[in-house]
């Protein structure tokens, strides 16, 4: 009699479709058993293999960049944005004048110099200061033109209400920095962290 009940119990465990007394199949109860063991022992630590696997998954996943906000930090401060817009327009006019003047000066230096002229003096040696001055003026003219482009971008940000956020960390750029450099793209921390634009 005892042998018959043992066989009946074994057949219940072996067949996945039979029901256990609590109404679940044995396959379901076998799947639930490891989860129950994990839940039953909260103080136990994971195995070294599981730790390695979790660390590998974490290392394999790329870091999530900070989410770019849809509205700038100063979007509701109309007075501040208007002040910045006026500053940007003044800066734009100054840089445009510098760019045009420097290019005109570089062109006039090129016209003054006759082909084949070589200037010798104590300061510059062979080659003359005219060429050096012209190259410097051209470089400064290009730099002023790039500043105009950045100012135009900042003006567009004011129109879209996205002005004042750092382009790298998306934190607000302090007002003092924006007043000093109205077309700043980065906060002080991100600017000092690497070589990049303003």
C-alpha cells in the first residue's frame, strides 16, 4: 500500500500537466521554486558568476546622456531675455564691423605690397611684417565672423525659448556668465572641463 502511494506521488512530480493540490501544475511550481528561494533568503548575496554577469551588462550598456530640456531655464523671464537680446544685437554689430574692417585692412595690405618685395628689419627678419599683419587680420576677421554665427544662434534660442541652457550638461548657465558673454554655449564647469567653443 505504501509503495502504491509513493508511485502515485512520483507520477505527480514527473508529469508537467498534472495538477498539484494547490491548483498549479508541477512545471509551474518548479519554476516558482527558485524565485521562492531567492525571496526567502533576502540576506544572501549573489554568486560571483551572477555578479560578473551583472557588471558585464552594466559596462556594456552605454552611459545615458542627460536629456535636453524642451524649454530653456529662463523661458519665463521675459525681461532677462529681452536684455540678453539687446546685448546680443550690440555684440553682433560690433563683431560684424570688426570682421569687415579687418578684412578690408588685410586687402589693403596686400595691395600696398608690390610683388617680389621682401622687407628686412630687426624685428621680423626676412619676409616682412606686412605679410604677418595681413595673415593676422584675416584670422581675426574669420574669428569675428564665427562669433556672429554664434550670436545668431543665441538669438534663435531666445526666439524658441531655449536660451540659457548648457549644451553639454543641460544645466542653466549662470546669469552672470550670460551677461558677460551673451552667446555662451556652455556653463563654467563644462567649459573648464575641455577645449571647446564658448
